[in-house]
């Protein structure tokens, strides 16, 4: 069965996308929510440990606090409170930390440091997984046992104001609430005023027990301008004034003899040096936790804050309010909160916490009895019973006190060990789905590799033995074997598997597909072997040696791609992957420079006709000698100039993990004292972008492009990034909504014009020049959109991208006559490098979500996600689109050039994705894959889907070209 190479590559990518989706479903399993009946209750609490015949007690000690106010400031870093600038940022809070009745801690948040997973951690005490990053966009109701449900069940009246994620997680749980959207990051003023406007009336009332305030303005400022922005200090002082107001109101309402209040100041996550969050760097995971209550001792001076886990707050609040601890909590009560209670109550609190952790340990770890923490808890529980016996007998000696302190220490050590053991169980993998997805992807990858010689041949077609595979005996035997394995796994698995929940029709289709792929693989392998070639009547030397020769550049491209794939086996190479691409790109430029020197010097030395050898095309007339020499020297200068541009772009944005905190040119340009320099640079880049893009557009698109780029500069001036010459420095900034929408009008106009020309060339007339112009106008529309979305300091990245594309296309790819496969791999390498030149990394914290709201006045999910993804993958997307334009414009190439490009792009995206899936499966029990490999896996999957779309576009273009020819 013969299949065209472009169609073959497109189908391979589609099925690989299905295989990766199945693998991701196993690697990021949707957590099974507990039913309402499976929540902890007061009646389920254990009795106090007691030896002897005295009656046991299952009581909870008296609640520690009557009222609790939780003030959660989104993206509050610990150094904003405890750092050297804490006295300047939050003076009242810092005074309470140093001299007040308080306990101060650095609470460590586990990655992913995104709002919704952090709220789940603060209410359930469990550690969410990376699947919650996706679910953060549309948070479903939380059915898992949590502090809010326990408080509502116990009759506590809860009031909430702030991030509407809480309202979606806990519907019908609040007596009163007012939610504000957390995704519209352009707003950092009204989003907090909507919370504060309720404070005065709420603090005067006595009809509530828990008040939760979630402020978002600080997080939005971080996304817009980073942690060193001039907006940070005013916002923190605003938060400090609000804390002072709440604290003063609680003090004035404190009644003598009643239970004290508790005021909690905390952050859900921190903020990276770029103002984002989501990763595992120290500024992102370290948050302040300040507990204020008259029940605590007054401080005599500033003490170094202790270190706790963020999940330690839920059990502390639960026991402090007289509530059961959530079933899935892995946190431990903060001992400092209990220091003023009686020794019996302290031991009881720790025993309740230890019992809950030991029960969770039994459910989570099969060999729980071998855990050190579990054994320590049993020993401490037994010693606690002995202490209770002496206590109930009325013993008041010092021996009893020392024994109680020893039991207290044993409990604290046991809780720490059990909490640590449970924290390592971050997620339960669906191994069956992971292995099934890995097998699918690996089989498709092998088929892709084995079919490469045929797909890149002049026929541009692949001979697949589909019918012979489906009619062979091994195919049916494999179907029976895999079906029996499926039944065996699904009937014996302890936990439910997603693959087992599918219908038998889908399972049989998957089994048949996998069996057919295996038979096709065997057939292709035998065909590639010398014996198989002789059976088919071909000579191995002639079929391979004459058609499959590799040049030095081919060796470099293949070795570089394979080397990058192998580098995924090390977590440090994944964290600093940009270094790999920078090295490969520099090496590529040197190899291209060698080819240019060979063409214009060594080969021409043996040729008598210098002018003939460097003509741009056979149809062109001979150029003057001066023009020929200028072309030669421009070709020689292109690789070194590309190296220079890449070196400058590396200094623009620090990325990765180890050196991301170091200052770079982007920080220097974004500082307020260098705004004039940034303005001049942005204006120059926009003018240069126009000169590079407009040359192949129609006059209508040229005018639209000019007005659009002027609108881009106006938008940046409106939001305060750059300055107009006549703009006053004291002018207040706006959201730039009108200016951004002005640009969107011209973007849509250019895209419409390009699409119209492209459709006319495919349907009405087979004009190759019109088709090329239509593709280029679509490309120019995307360039204008990227100009709007890019930060002002990143416009040089776009400018250098277009300049390198122009020089390489004009003086390298055309003049040196590289084939479609080589050109595709070069575009792929450049696209990968420019992804990191933008300041991106494999850490989700570098995703700039503020670009999703350019031109929007409120949060609209679909355009926000689209614009954010478009800006993040601007580098690979622009280079892939330029590849389409370049291959389509080469009329002297064969019609299969696009198919070659499609096939190469499919291979390039499949190899690392498949190798990465195998690697993650092998390392599934390692803790670091959650914080290092998970974002990379999502990036590889999204990039593969992007490549699939490009390849399908290639396929459409090729088929249209073929039909127009015929």
C-alpha cells in the first residue's frame, strides 16, 4: 500500500498525539474525589491512649480560638515581610513580628506554585499534582475532605471575599461571599478594592466565625512588571494598612474571659525574579506565615522565623477550632501554637494528628508497618498511655512532667517522619495507561525511522505492507495475546485504570492497531536487511549507497538532533535545555560558514566560469561583477552575523533554573531610568520589522502593516512601557485597550487579505506567485500580532528573528541549494533556540499570562488562552510558518519539497517526545520529575500538536499543488 510521504507523516503525528494523550492521562491521573460520606467526623476520633481499666476519653480539647481571620495575599514572598525591606514595605506587620504576640514562619509551598493547587493545599492539607495546573483554568467543586466543609458541618459561619476560585471550589459553603476573577492580571487596583470595601461592615458584625480574604493585586503587579517594580511598595503598604485595620478591630472586640481570636497572614505562593510563579525556585516556594493572637507570648525581639510546610496550616487551624483534621492531610500541627496549653491537651492534639497520619499511611503505602514514622508513633502512643495512667492517678511529681515532655518529643518526631513519607507519595500513576501510550508512540517512532529512506526519495511515497500484516497469522496471535493481557490487568489491578474503563470497541481497536504496527515493523525491518533486499530483487549497495549518502552537514544535523534527545536523560539538561540549543545553533552557523567558503572559494577555484556558478537561478540574466561579489560577501557575512545576533539575544533574557536570577539586559531596559533607551530601541525595531516584512506584501497590506506597527508603539506607550516624545512623565498609564483593539483590526485585515489570495490561487487560478504572496501576508499578520504581544524589551528578539530569516533565505538556503530536509531541520533548530531567546524555559513559571489580556477589559477564557499560547510559542511558530513560505516560494524545487519538510518536521518532533515518554516511565518513582520533567512533558506534547497542525497544512498545500499541476 503506497502512501504519500506528507500524508504518512501527518497520520503518524495524529496517532502519536493520541498515544501521548493516553500517556498523559496515566501520568497526570484525574484525582478520584472522595464522596461526602467519606469525610472525617468527630465520632471517628480515637480515644486517648490509656492503660488500665479506667474509662477512655474520646473528647477533643477545648477549641483554642473563637474567631479566625485568614488574610491571604497572593504571591506574597517571604522576603517582603522578613527581608531587609520588610520594615519599609510592611512596617506594622514587621512590628508585630518583632514585638507582638505572634508566631512567624517561612511556609514552603510545594510545586506547582499556582493558585488553585495552593488553595487546595491550604484547605485539605494534601499535596496537589501538576494536573491541577490545567484544572486551575476552570476549578471544579472540591469534594475531597477539607477544612471549609468541616467548619460548615460544625455550624461555623464563614464569610469570604476575594479570588472566585474559592467560590468555585466551595459552592454553597459561605454564608456571604463576593468573588473577583483572578485571571485578569491587568487590574491590580479594583480587584483589591472589591475585597476591602466589605471590611468595615463585616468587622463590626458578630455573626461570623471565619473570615477569609484573598487579595490578588500583588500577584497581578508581579505578572505585569516583576517583583522589583515601583508598584510593589505601594501595594504592600496597602496590605499592611488592611492588616492593621483587621488587627485593631479584633483587639477592640476582644472580651475578657472569652476565647481569643487568631489572625493569619499568609501567601499561597511566592514570586520569581521575573514576577511569575509555578516552578520550584526559592522565591516561588517560600511564603510568610504570621499567626497573631493574644493566646501567644509577646516577643522580646526579632527572631529568625522557623520553617514549616504550607500543608501544616490546615491541621493547626482544624484542631485550633475544635474540628477533625481532613482525611487526606499530610501536614502536622505547628507545635508553637500549643505552647500555652496544658501538657495533656498538647499530647492529645499531637495524638489526634498522629492517628490521622497513621491511617492515611495505611491507605497509601502497602508496607506501612516498615515506615520509621509509623513505628515511632506506636511507641509514642504506648508511652502516652503510660503517662495518662499516672496523670489520672493524680501524680504531680517532676517525673510525670519529664515523662510528658519525652512523649511530646516522640510525637513530634513521629509526625515529622510520617508527614515526610506521605509527602513523597505525590501522585498515584496509572501505569497501565502510561505503558500503553508509550508502546503506541514507540511503535510509531520506529515505523517513522524505518520509512525515512523511502519518504525522502524522489518518489515521495512510502510502501507500507498493511494488507499483508492484517492477513498474517502473527497479527491474530498478537491480538489474542494483548486482549488476554488486557483482561488480566483489568481484573487483577488494585486501582482502577483509565484504559480499563474504555469500551471494548475502543480497546479492540487499540489492540488491533498495536498488533498491526508490530507486524508492519517486522516487515519493514526485514526489508531493510540485506537478505530482505535480495528477496525483493534489489541490491543493498545500489539501493542504499547511491541514494542515501550523508554530507557533513547531514551528519551534524542528525547527530545534533539525537544528542539533544539523549540529553533529556539528565534533569540538569532539561532545566538548562537552552544551553543545548545555543550550542547546536552556534555549531550549525559554523558548519554553514564552512559550506559557504567551500562554495565561493574552493569549488570556484577549479571552475573557470565564476559568474555562472553563483547565479541566483537559471532563468536570471548574468549579474554585473560588482553585484556578484557583493552577493558573495553577504553570503560569507551571514553566518558570523547570525552568531553575533544569537550572542546578543542570549544576554537579553536569562532563562533556565540556575542563572535565571542573574540580571540581564531585559532588567536593565525595563528599569525606570532607562525608559528613554527602551523607547528608542522599540521604535527602531518596529521600523525595522516593517522594512523586513512589507517587501512581499500587497500595497493594502503594507499600509495596514504600517498603521498596525504604529498602533503597537501607541499601546506600549499607553501602558507605560515606552514614551512618546510629547508625553509627560507624570501621565497616568491606562490599560491600552483601545490601542490594542486598533492593532487587532489591522491584523485581521492582513490575515483576511492573505487568506483571500491563498484561496484564489488554489480554487480560481493556479498562480504560484499569488499563492506565495498569500502565504507571506498570513505570515506578516502573525508577525504584527507577535509585535503586539511581545514585551517592549523583547522586540529585538522578533527583529533578529526576521533579519536572520531574510539573510538565510536569500544568501544561504537559495544559493547553497539545501534540500527540503536540511532546510526543515535548520528551521526547527532556530525555532527551538528562539523559544528560549524570548526568556521562556521548561519551567511553567516563565509563562507570561499577562499577554493573554492585551485588548481585553475583562477575563474571557478562550482568547486569553489563545494569546498566551501564541506568545509563548512565538519562536517555533514563526520559524515553522517561514518554512511554509520558503518551501512554497521555491518554484524550481520539485513538488515533493513540502512533503520532505513535513516528514522531517514529524521526525524531529517525534524522536524527543517518544524518548522523553520512555524516560519518564523509567523514572516514575523519582520525586524530581514532578518539579523538573512535568512542565517539559507538557511542552513537548503541546509542541508536537503544533507540529501536527503545520504538517497537515503542508499536506494540504502539496495536494493542492499536485492537483493544480495535473
